[in-house]
């Protein structure tokens, strides 16, 4: 049986590998500019920017919920779920559900009233998964970005 | 002639009024749960969560760019533009353009490689405005949220 726990410094390479696996699945590997070194600084040194809940099976990380705090002018502090990912060969075993439940627990314990995230409109498995949790879909917003370099 | 500057504590009520004006414009006033008191704590006390660039005309705030730092697993730290708003009666005078240019300047000065934001798919004026800055629109993502209370 696996376990669900908060990530620590020694998980950084495995976290990076999961990020990379998800980027490939999302057909966006070329977008990945982050590094294990940067993830270590950003998550596990002074003033961590993100939190990570991980799923472990036989001492291997097989999934994670990658979280950070956002600021909504309407809602104040909200917990943002940047990535929820389970390694392909470990899917359909309930690990994603466990991670999502633990994420909701984490949010409540830390005084958040809302979790926000995004889903790709063609990722029907993910959409169905989130519907099970009664998540609300806000379809009228479009993402925009501006590269400065 | 107006000025563009970083917000300070005494701007909190005016910032709140702009947030409220935008919420009404976006047909979502009922979503506004934040308060001036909370904005003061979150932006101007220890470890501020957000930054705000404001446009002032005759000692009145007429627009703002409301910013905070997000964490992308692919890009690392990115600057997120939560709200860009100009009071209705002061639009079409170039104030939005000034605020956007100052936001880009702020991002570069603080070492960000990317600014991200969102736009409502029916807000054609905003979409046209952002196109002038060569912003990229990523239409395949859908926003999702889960209310915990």
C-alpha cells in the first residue's frame, strides 16, 4: 500500500520528472524551462513559494499535487492547484482521488475557502475526474501571456 | 496630467472601489468577498502578497494594475496581472496603455520573463487592447474552482 505525504527536499528530482511527464502528455515539453535546482530553491529553502503533496509506492513517487497560494482581488488568498499528476502506469488505482482528497484537507486545514485550477478542454478524463468532486467550470475566461524575453 | 506610481497604504479604499467597479462590469459583483481591511493587511503589512501600480488624476485614483507572483511548474516565478482597470469615465485617454507599459517595466526590473493574465471571451475591447502588446492567447485551458465553504 502506498502513502500520501508532504514532499521534502529529497523529492525534488522525482517532482521534476512528474512535471516533465505531464508536459509531454500536454504536448508542451518545449515549454518546460524549470529545473530541479530551481525547484529546490523555490520550494524548500527560505520562504517556500509552493507546496507539494506526493503519493509514494514502494519508495517511488508516482503522483503529486503541486500547490501554491494565489491572490484573488475578489476572494483574497486562494489555494491554486498547479498540477495534479499520476504516473501513467499507476493510473486508475485511486491515487489521483487520494491526492485530491488530501489537497482539499490541506486547503481546509490552512484556512482556504477555495481551490482553483485549470484543465485542458480536450482532457476529458481530467474533466470527468474533477466533476466527481463537484468542481465548477468557468468557461468564459481565456488565458493570456506575454513573453518578456 | 496624471501620474503612474506604486500604490501605498492610503490607496486601499480607492483600490477596493476599482475592484468593485470591475466586478460589476464583469457581471460578478456577488463574487466580491474581499474588503478594504483585508486588502490593507494583504498588500501593505509584513510579507505583502500583491503589488499595485496606480494611475492618478487630480489626486484621484482612476486606474490600476493589480499584480502578484505565481509559480508555474514549467516557467518558475511569473508575474500575474490579476486586474487591469481604468474607471469608465477615464477610458480612451491612454491610461490603460500607460499602466500596461509600466507593468511590463516593473516585470523586467524585477527579473520576470513572463506576465500572465486572463481575459473574458466576450470582452472584445480588452482582447483588442492586449493584442496591441502582442500578447499570446492560450484558448485550450478552462478555469475550474471548488468552493470549500
